[in-house]
C-alpha cells in the first residue's frame, strides 16, 4: 500500500450504550453490494449483533430497535439493498426519507432518523482506503455522496441533505474475497454525517444503495441553534497521546500493548486508540479494552468497566493477533480520542 493510499483514520463503533464489536471483513452473498469500510448501516449492525452460533443480538440501541421491527433477515443479507430497476438513478427515484433502504420495504427499519447508529470515525480532508463488498467481481461504477454541513441526523435523510456532487467516483478493480478496495479523498468536514453509496453495473439496471454513518474528526463544527450550550456550560479541551508496541512475536502471531494518555484538561469518555498494520494481521482477542478491526485498520476502545480517563491518567490494553508474514509487525498512523 502506498503512503497516499493509507487509511487516515479507522473504523470505530459509535460511542453509545452497547459497546463495540469487531468489524472484520466478511464476504457478501452473490448479487449483492455494500460498503464495509466505512461500514454501511446494515453491515455495522450485523457485526454489532454477531453472537454465539448463528444468533444476531445487537447491543447498539438503534440496531436492536431495527431488529425488533424487521427481524434479523436484513442483517443476514446486509449487502442486499438492491433496486433491480435502479439504473443508477438517485434524486427523484428513491423517495426522501427512504434513502438508506433504497425504497426496499424489507430494509425500511434502517431509514429510522436517529443519531445513535454505529458510526465510523474518519479524519476529514485525508485519504481513506474504501472497501466495498460485492458477491461477484465484475465491472462496476461507484459514487459516494456525503451530507452537507449542518446535517441533522435526528431527521429523515433527504436528497437535499446530500451534497449535489459525489466526492468520490470510482471504477475499482475487484480484489480477493469479492471486495473492491480503492483510495479516495475525504471531504474536509467534522461531526456526524452520512456517506451515501450508489453502485451500478455498466450495461445493467441493478443498483445498490447504502448509508454509512460516520463521524469526521477535526475542528469542532459550529453547533446548531438548538444545540447552543448555555452561558454557564464550560467545555474543557480534550487531547491525548498513544502508542502501539509489539511485546512478543512468534511464528504466525504476535502480542502488542496499546497505551493512551489523557494530555488534555477534560475527562475522556469512551476513549479509543486506532492504527494501521499489515493487511494479513488478524486481531483475535484483547484485554483491558474492546478490539475492532477493518482490513489493515486496528482499534482498541475503552472497556465498559472503565470508560473514563481523567486528565493526566494513562490506560493500557493489550491484544493478540495472527499473521502470515515473517517480518516484525509495524504500526503506523496511530491516533487517539
């Protein structure tokens, strides 16, 4: 992977009740397609709900409510938001308020306007390696749109909420396991947004639609009038430093330690550390933190038992991973929050 194509920020679970789930890439079914990085709403809920055996029991409140309304079928077919008659159409074809489901009744629960869907943390204004899962590798055209500044996730998603032009248009080549990976420049935004994907196959009418909930890190966005804090409210600056270091290696695996220090003036709630590592590394277990992974992006999030980190305090977690490479593991693009 070239430096330009490195993922600038990792897939992260939304900081809500329910905790985190590993987002390892899973192959989609035939005749299907959805973003896996940043995770589409259905894919994020599927991974959030994976349990022992074949059970799906989401911990995230939004995902759990969607399962109550529609069952687990839409999550087992997380990449199936398909309109056979779509022909790449967008505005005027999919009704306002039904963008995430593509107007497909089976996925209507995932149109629910709320601000607690699982989200991916991204660094605005940088290059990100997008991953799109598709059951069958074939020629394709993919367009990614993003919501406008000031977007309110608590209201129905409408076409007027999206920027008119896609910020990424790609014709990627398929990779292993039925996935497409391609770099793209992220918009210079901050706060919670939705990335809307439209995937078409040249010469056909089948079109796949999907919403990926994201949180762009960076300068704080100006609050909406309804969210302006009272004059008596004080917000202390949050900052941190983090390291990821290998402590043991063996043929086929390694152990690493993750450390974060709160260098700011405010309490950090639901802290996280994220980084890049080699493509073949697979995180298997963690302690003193909750692990996540999406392709080469790894992440450790605060454990449910100790989610807060006081100013000046340090937290340490560890994880085990497997690898097929013989070289010493290398961690880059380390960030925290």
